[in-house]
């Protein structure tokens, strides 16, 4: 049996190691010592480079060189038993032989020596480690054993560790100035924190960032994340005064639920941009429910998209797109709304920008009469004073400055895009410098599209660092502005309320225990409807019988009309097998339909069912009308339960109009799920139809979210269709499917 401690209000779960660290940190605070466990790594006052080397091209030499080159503001101690001096600095044979106290040890030794170095550091009292050495879990089973031993050793000494298999850490803060990496490019200072799970990509990012005049407050290569994770860094940077924007390159999540809780909090204060790789193809064919198939079809990692969207993280697909958004986010305030003004000297790029803006949900600003009059006085007759404003190709800096000022002073313009295609006689540099002076006078985003040469951008970065966000193509610029606006909308959105309903949880758990005792994992349709009914989800009145003889005995006592459905464990799609008959009016019609159904299902199930398999029947009240929706859940291997909502019935497989979310769902998230499907208009009512009771539908989604949270034994559950009506009291779930996990030895990670 495993135990977990949960501290309410802390946004996560604490194991014994975390509790011990929290206790030690609390003691330090009680003594008046402001300590963050990651300070020895990210803000060290003394560093030992274990494995420092004189050999050109070696990682041990390059890291020591980078620390010196970047002017580390602390003590440096090379550790190498075969050298007296390295880089003209006295070297020591071991960490324990260093007379001074140490905050951080950077370890660059062969894998077989790492554990002994950790012991040496532990005895010395070192609290921070960066293990550059590779050859651990990324190499196979033997490497995994080494890494497990490494983690145990680090925990034993109460240390914090970045890595192993990483490229190091950077802090550009003037009081620290630490570049403890082997990247060939020194970083520019800035207010952007970056974490990368890929060391090689980290090197490329540092190179590109310098070329694009992007600076960092911190850069951390996480490596294998044996100890310090992305969650730890997010919490560290949440309150860091040197950091305004956080970038992440992630290949995998550790504690995804904790990540979500942290991001929901941090993104209310600072934008989070992430490249999440690993969009893998999954086997929709192996899924028994529509929910599982839709969650994995076409290779889309829908769970990641759902989680990141819920917690306000902006996901991009490429590193190029990450830098595009970084430029705009790092150099602009948030807009007040989604209305875009465009100023250009060429029509083509402005049309492309307009199309991209509309496609991204931005609105083209409608200028005031005063704005149009002022533009008309400034511009020649052939110019366009509508949005986008086309000044023609003869426009110089003075005209750009004047028109940009007019647009920025118009209250209908929330953000401004300036496009410049350089003619021979006008300097692109002059245009940029004019806009640079202007943009600081207005609290509105101002970005530019400069269709200039590479030499222009090189000279601009060299001579005018920290300039405005500039792009070569209009689509990239508008996409970045649209992301900025989406982030504003998310940040200003109310948090919503997480409701808890009175339900029959005990009865639901007893039902699942009974199914397990019977050695089954699949619930019958009747059992599935009963389960969701325990959570207050309205279901159609149903009666189940085990065979045709039982049906004959109950047929006379039923209230007609009814719906007859075949029941068998292997019968997933009843309609295809002829296993559903609706609007049955009397006992004779019911029995005749059952006999035809028995023959039809027998032909369909010849290969799937055992020879002695019997066919059961479910008789339901006939619910007329309504609009069909689907509510489902499948277990994602990383995130746990994933809730789905969309149009239901026979259309779910063809239209695939569904959205996913990670529970728990607040009331606002449930409402958003409903609004985000493409068929939302059908629920609102078309051609005189009354809208469905959207409030009642949102409550069902919340009850369903509570169900999948409280019952971790569920592997898959699906209500399809759920018939919804203008009044919630008429809602009915008419079919449901539930599959349990194969074993009961599960502990929900957030129960």
C-alpha cells in the first residue's frame, strides 16, 4: 500500500522527500534566512567544476572557460586530481579538499565516477548539483539503474540536482553572471527564462536568440529530470523579479497534474510559451469507445492541447514559431482588445496580414471620422484611408511617424501592425527608428514587418539592441499578435467555480467492486446507466433481461412504446449488428423484434462470441426528439482521465465535432466545452427551434467530471447519445458504455 500526503491549498502532492525539504526550508525561514532550494544552483556564490580540463574542446574546459568569459561574480574552483592549475586558477584534487564552502558543483566526469563525486560533494555540504555527464536512462536498462542510484544518493544528502545528461545552466543577473554551459555563444541578458529538455536544441536556441537580439534571465537545460523538474523551475520563476516571460521546450511531463496546477497560477501573472514535442501516432483501432478513438486518432496528442489550453499555456508547434511569439510577447504590453490597425506602403502584404488576422479571430479596427479626416489631409488622393491604410510607396519616415501616431491615438485601435517594403530612396532603418520612438509613448502593441535584407537586420541588432519586434513576413507578425490577444482573454477570464455535488458515490463503488468480483471489466448497458445515474445524470428508464424467455415473461407488464436493445459484452456497435429497434408499440411487436434481433446479432457475432454465449436485452422508455450529444472519458497514460464532449449519435464518428478537457472542470470550463464545438449553433437552436438548456448541460459535464475524478477504477466511460432538450428535466442518457481497469490496485494521483 502506498501513502501520499496532500496539503490543501498548496496546489500539489508532497511525498516524504518533498516534506523534508519543505521542513528544512521552513526552519531556514524561521531563522530569518531567505532560502530557496534552487538558489545554490541558480544563484550560487561559489562553484566547483568537477572534471575541469586543460584539453581544448573538452566539455570540462569549455564550461570553466564560459564561466570566466561571462565574468561569473563568485568563486571558481576547478577540480582535477591531475592538474595544479587550469585556466590560471588553482585546481583541487577533490571537492572535499577545497577549503571554502561551496554552493554548486558542476559534474563533468565519466558515468562510473559520478556517484563517488556525489558522495564527496555530500560530505562537503554542497547543496546544488548540475550533472552534465550522459549515459543514464537515455541509454537503456543499465543506464536506468545508474540513474536510480544517482537519484537515491542525491536524496540521501538533501541536495537538489539538474540533470544528468544536460548542457548546464545560465543566470544573466548582474549580481551573478553565470554561464555554466558548453554552448559556443554567450547569452544576451534579458527578462526571459527558458527551460529545455534537449541539450542540443538548447545550444541552437542560444545561437538563434543572439542573432535575433533576444536575451535571457535564465537558461536551464533539464536533461533527464531525475530531481529538479520543470514544475520546480516554474515555481522558482513565478516570483522571480528578473523574469517576465517563461519559455519551455518539453519532450515529456513528469507530474502532469501538478504541472497544470502550477501553470494555472503562474500564467495569471506571466506568459508561458511552450514547444511540446512528441506528437505520436496512437492506435485508434485498439480503442473500444468513440472517446478513446477520437482522443488518439490522426496522431494528435489532444490531451496535451487540452491541458495546456486549460492552464493558460500558449503552445506552439515549432521553435521558429516560439521565437516569433517571444518577440511580440517580450516587447509589447497586452492589448486592450482584438481590434487591429494596419499601416503599410504596399497593398499585397497588407492583404495577407488582413486575411491572417480574420482567420485568427482578430477584428479589423473601424477608424473614427476624425482619424479618417487626419489621414486624408496627410496622404495623397491615391492612398487608402480605410483599414488597412495604404500610404503608397512614396511614404518616408515623416509620413510613417505621423500616420502611426494618428492610428495609435484612435480608441478603436487596440494594436498596430506597420508594414514597410523598402523602396530604393527610403531607408528602412529610418522607419524603424521613428517607430521605436513612437511605440514607447502608447500602451499598445506595435510591431513591424520589414521586408528588408538580412544585412539590415544584422546591422539593426548590432547598432540598436532592444528594438521593437520585427518580422520579415506579415503572417508571422499577425499570428504573434493573435497569440498575445488570446493570452489577454485567458488572463482576464474569471477563474470559475469548482462545484461538488451530492452523489451516491458509495453505491457506485459497490457496483464496481461487484463487477470486479465477477471477474469482469466491461459493464452491461444497464449497469452503465445505473452508474451514471448515481451521479445525478438523468437516464432513460430501463429494464434488462438475460434472454428471450425472460423477455416473454415481462413483455405484458411493460409500458409502451419502448426501445429494444441487444446486450452482449462483445457487442460494441449495436446498430451495425441490428441490435436496436425503436418505437415498439406492443408485446407482440416486441417479441417479434427480439427474434429478428437474435438472428441478426448471431450472424454478426459468429467469430467474436463464444459458442454458448447468450443474448440479453435492454428495454427502455422511448424518448422522442431531443438533440444528441456525447459525453465521454478515456484514460491518457500521462494525464489520467480526459473528458470529451461533442455532437453524439451516429455523427460522432463522421463529423468528429468534439472537444477535450482534463478534469476537474469548473463551471466556466464546462460552459466553454459546450461553446467550442462547431455544432454549438445546433444547441442554441436554428430555424425557430428553442435552445437546449445549456445550464443543465454544463451541470451534467461537471457531474461527469466529478464521477471520473472520484472513481479512478474507470478506464473508459461514454454516454452516447445523451438527448438534450429545452428543459433540463427532460434530458435522458439512453445509452452508456463503461470499462473498468483490469486491476484494483490503483491510486488516483489526485484523490
